[in-house]
C-alpha cells in the first residue's frame, strides 16, 4: 500500500468539488439548472459523452445570460413588468431561425393541448 502524499490529498479535494458540481451545486453557490440537458445536447452535437464540467458550466452561464437578457427585454416591450408570448415573438421577429423555432414550439404546444383535451373527453365519456 502506498502512503498518501500531499499531491494525493489535493486529488481528494478536487474530487469533492467535482462531485459537488455534479450534484447541482457550485463553488460559487449557484445551482446548476441545465447541466444534464446541456451535457446531452453537447453529446448530440458531437462532443464527448462526458464533456468537461468547465465546458458545461461555461455553456450554462451563456444560456442563463441569454434567458435573463431576453426576459428583461421582453419585460420592457409590452406591458411593463410582465412577459407574454407576444413579447418574445416581437423580440425574435428579425431572427428567422429563432422566429421559426418559436412558431414551431407554439404550434406544437397547441397541438398537445388539443390532444390532451381530446384524451380527457374520451375518459369522461367512458
């Protein structure tokens, strides 16, 4: 058996930080909300199956910054202090890809609502 060296103790400290980040916490104290989804997306776009934690954290910071900025801008567009779907559509209207994606998601949401309603009606009839 090898005796622990100061370097091996540092490895244990590093493991604790990595484990904490994987469990949803960070050393800065902010909870990681999208880590699992971002890891899957990164893998889907050609990254390693287990991407570096730093890469995932950096990407999550960018996503949260984008969401925050978009929300603040949307709050200023329509009724001040409220975010409505029309405000988001207004903000992305000049970006063809974002606009198309928003329209697709809204259409799919309506179709899902109709399908759920039809399913619920069938349950009540029986």
